[in-house]
C-alpha cells in the first residue's frame, strides 16, 4: 500500500512538472523582445512606419521608439546610463564627438534635410510671407516665432546658424535683432566668422515674442493652435505635419555641401560657461546612426538597421520629405552584417 502511494505521488509530481514546463514554454513563446531606439524627434514619422514593417516581419519583436532632441538622446546613454539598441541623431557629428569610442564603435551618416520656416493659415501675415520677405515678417512686433533649444536639439542650434548666415546673405542684423536682443544668447563677430554662445539656462527674455521649446516637434502644436506664428523646422517635419513653409536660399538652409565653406564660418557654443561646453561648427545637415555598446539585442538591431538602409527604408524616408545621402558616410568599424550597398 505504501509503495502504491509513493508511485501515485511520483506520478502526480511528474504530471505537475510537465504541466508547469508546458505553461512556461507557452509563456515564453508569447513574450516579445523589446528593441529600443533613441532617436531625433524629427525622425518620428518615418521610423514609426519602418518599425511597423519590422514588427510585421518579426512578430516576436516590439519596437519601442523614444524621441527627443538628439543631444538629449546621446546624453541618456553617456550620462544617465540608459540602454538603447539603436541611436539615431539629426547631426551625425554628435555620435562622433560624444559617443565614440567609449559608447559606440561606428557611425553611419545616412540622410539629409534642410531648414525651412514653417507656418499655418493661422499665422499672422501668412498671406504675405514668401522667400523674399520672410525676415521682414519676423521683425514685426506682433509676430511670435521660435525654435528648439540649442542645448537639446540640433534643429535648435541650426536655427541661430541659419539666422547668422542670413545676416551675411542679406546684410542685416537678423540674429542680433531676432534672438540675441531677446534672450541671454551672446554673439561675437571676428572678420568673417560668427561666434554664438548659448548659456545652459538659455531662455527668451520675459515678454519677448521669441518662443523656445526643448525639441523642434514640440513647436508644432503651438503652430497648429495659433499660439505661435512661425517656427524654424526641418523641411521633412513640415511636410509630415501638413505645415506650410518658406524655403530659404541654399546659402542659408544648410542643405548643400557645396556651401559648407560658408556654413563653417558660424561657430556655436552650447552649454556656454560650464564644464559641458561644446563647440558646433555650421555644416550641411546629415543624420547619423549607431548601435551603442550597451545594446542588449545586437542581432535584431543589425536587422533593423539593414531594413532602414534598404530601398524600403529609402522609399519611406523620401515619401516623408527626407532624402538619403547619395552614398553613406562611415566612421569607425561597422559590423560586417550591416549592408552598406
């Protein structure tokens, strides 16, 4: 009798073990792997579409997109020690300067853009503004205009660079009148060069019609509500959000590498007066990407990058108003599995 009881007990334990094992296998099969991407806010729309395509092809993967200003995206890794599988910035130089070699082994510059002045039908003088008079419209006292914070976002530090280039192009004190006199930004000039200093606590002066937000896409809601008349944005962002925009001359809009010598006359210093101070020199716009050393899903990150850099990714970007570079620019040692054709 005792032996029979023991055998029955053993069988029950074995059945329970099998049941638990089966449940665990089902549970494991149902769990998704998270692929986390820190990226520039201006990439939100095309990346969402690429992520959806990737999840269709890889149903076990959940792509988590975390948009922010590109400087902040980098600092999440370098200072806050957060983990990301892919990092994508609106200025490839941020990866070279702030990530390599300690936090990343490579950088691929892959896409371009151009700066525009975005607005809506609600904007004051929207029926008058054009590529010839845009700066005159911004000078009107009843017009509210803005850009993102240079210390957080490349679109933010590119905006004063655009205005400095416009000063040289039109022969007017546009940066001084539109930004320096209305904030705590500092401007110095020497021969043909401009030196712009952005304090860590950069902000408009009280009562100013200059508006600053952390990243460029944060200004869109203000434009759409009519609380803001004009904002310096990337052309792709204006197109993706159905905004009207004024195109600027290529000597000003940071779109054309042929004008890099002119762009490079403008120097901007972020976090001025602190240990974090960093110089950025004007240059034609190029986005960069890397897989940080802290990535937890290297194989999936490589697979996603390959999709993004493929003809499918190129088509999605171009559909959203953003072009790929004619050829990718590579820094460091790129994993052999990444297709750079």
